[in-house]
C-alpha cells in the first residue's frame, strides 16, 4: 500500500474523535470552560459536514432492485465494467452501450454495439431502447455516461477528425444521451409515475479543472462536461426524483492512463477504480447528488486557478503534471 495524504487523513479523523472525547474528560475534571474551544471547533466541523451530507440526500429514495434498468456507456472495460458488475450484483437490468464487445456475459446484461462518436448511431440506439422499454411500461432509472477516449499529442498536431472524435465521444455523446433519456423521463415517465426515479452519473476528470501539457483536447472535453452537468442540475431542480452525480477522479488504475507513470503519490495517489465504483454505487443507492472527487487533492485543485500565475507555475512544476504525457 502506498502511503498517501488520503490514508493519513483517515487516521487524523479517527484521532480527532479521540481528541474530542479526551477534551470532554478534561473539561469535566478541570471545570475550566476554556478547554471547550478545541472540542467546539471539532464539533462545528462535524455539524457542517453532516448538514452538507443531509442536504445532498433526498427525503425519499428507493434502493436499487430488480425493477431498475441502467444504461451504461463505455461499460465494456475499466471503471464502466466494474460499475456494470456492481449493478448486476443488485439485480439491476443493465444495457451496455459500447463499440467494444464486453468480455463478460450475464442474463441481465445486454450489449448494444454503438459507435458513440456517431450521433446517428447513438441517438438511434438509445431511441430504440427507450421505445422498447416504454412498450412494456418500463424506463431507464440509472444513466451512467462513462465512455471516454484520450490523446497524447499537442493540440497543434491533432488532425481534424481526431478533434471531432474526442468531442463526440467525451462530450457530445453525453448531450445526446441526456436529451433522449431525461426528456423521455420528464415527458412520458413522470406523468404516469410521478415518483419514478432517474439517477444520472457523469464520469469526468479532474483534468477538466486543470489541464496538463499534451492533453488539451481531452481536458477541454472534460471541462465542458463539468459545466454542462453543473447547469443541468439547476435546470432540473424542480424534479426531485432526478438526481445528478459528477465524478471527478484523478488518475485511475485502468488502461486509459496506464502509460503515464504516476509521481508524487503521497499527495496524488492513484485512484483505485474498483473502490471508486463502490463509492458511486453507494451514492446511487441513496440518491446522493453533487460531486465526487478522488483523491483528496482533487477537492482543492480548482483553487489553484485562482492563485497568482507564478504560484500556479510552481504547483505545476512540483506536481510534474506537464512532464507525464508526451
């Protein structure tokens, strides 16, 4: 196991609870209320965390089961594959939309071959699925937009068809699936079943917040996704049964970035895609909305953009982020 700031933080949190208990004992023994300050700070931080967690959870949400239907793009490999496996463990019926046929098979998993870089293929495949489900009075209740590709060259070296393919798969396919699935849910599913749930997961990247050298287009597609889902969350605020989760991970333990040697793993450890999939499923089960950032540093990376340019340069140099893709 690689020692990281994330693992140390877990130990610190445990120590804080012990500190709070010791603080209470000191107060009871000394009767000096000045000792309440550390405990009050810890308690206030916990209350803020708890209040935020409660805010992100719906009042009424049903757990996954045999009546649920999930659509997962890019579900043949990597993180998408693990999400599919966990959905199947919960007896969810899963449709996998991918250009690559999955190596696994399951009685409740259906593979739909689709090139997500093609708007025609994508919209045709999803429209057919939505209509087929509607004919038996069923609907998609979980949508996971996971499909993505990357490049490893300078923007100036990319061909026009590469640019279009990157944006089509990484960004526009999200828009095509969202428009079809969400519109169907609002226009046809909710009028018949007002409490029908729809949970949407967008697998993005922390590189959509701060872009490294030679990943300009990949980062741009992820940045676009972040803002699309941020705005869509507000546009759907009136629909309490539709929940959106954005996932912004650092470097995953999948094949997409296996050629990139990680560095500074104490501050930026690799994100185990299996553990991340479990975290995503836990949020789907409870209906928790918001943003899931892993590892710890990714929660604070947006603040780097607000720093003076010279400080940003030092941060980039220290992290070696511009030296990894060539």
